[in-house]
C-alpha cells in the first residue's frame, strides 16, 4: 500500500506544471500572462489574501492546491471574463474556479493518478493560516497590477511520480 512521504515537497515537476498552467490560464482567459514570482517555502502557512479556493489532491500526490487573492484581482479577472458588474458574492467562486481550473489542467499533464476534489472556498479578511502536513510552497502571482498567490502543499506518495507527459 502506498504511503505519503512527509519529508519533502512532491517534486519540481509538480511545481513546473502548475506554473505553466497558471500562465496558460491567464493568457488564454485574459490575453495577458501573469508574472510569477520566485517560489518560496511558507514556513508559517499564512496566506495573506482575503479569498481562497482550495483543491484537495490524492493519488500519486497528496495535499492541497490553493489560489488566493484579494478583491481587486478577482474583480479584474471577472471583468476580463465578461462579467459586466462583478459583485462581492462572486469573488469566492472566482478564487475556487481558478484553483479548480489550474488543478484540472495540471491533472491532464500529471496523469489520471493525480486525483482532485471539487473546490472549497473561504473568505477571511487579513488572510488564512493553512493547516497541512505537507511542506507549503508559495508562488506570488502578479497580474494587471494586482497580486495573488498559488500555494502547493503536496507530498509524493511512495511509488508515485508525476507523469512523464508533463508539458
């Protein structure tokens, strides 16, 4: 039976795939690629954004994938997607949809053994402290003058590696 390795982030392939998926998502949906910052270890697990969409992952990796942002980024995204009057109640859903789309696109590259859940969303002024057993890697997302973050908290399951079809 496969068990999760608790000592290290899943691997650089997962990170590379998610970064490519984020770039592709914003380019295709809005015609403007984000500028992705340098990935770093989130020692405290604090995600300093109001809106958060999270996807639970199982299969050849276990953990969580998060997209988090404040209202201005999500309002701009909804506007670019054709929403003429983005309302506050739509922002949580937008964060969840970005997390879901990034994870779904990554799944296509990583294999059918990378299993994702439906998104869970939350809103908390001042940010959230993510509770996870996996090491957390934060990747700043800069897009159209706004900031957000992708967080990958994944560990590889013994015997499971990312698929070789990662683009």
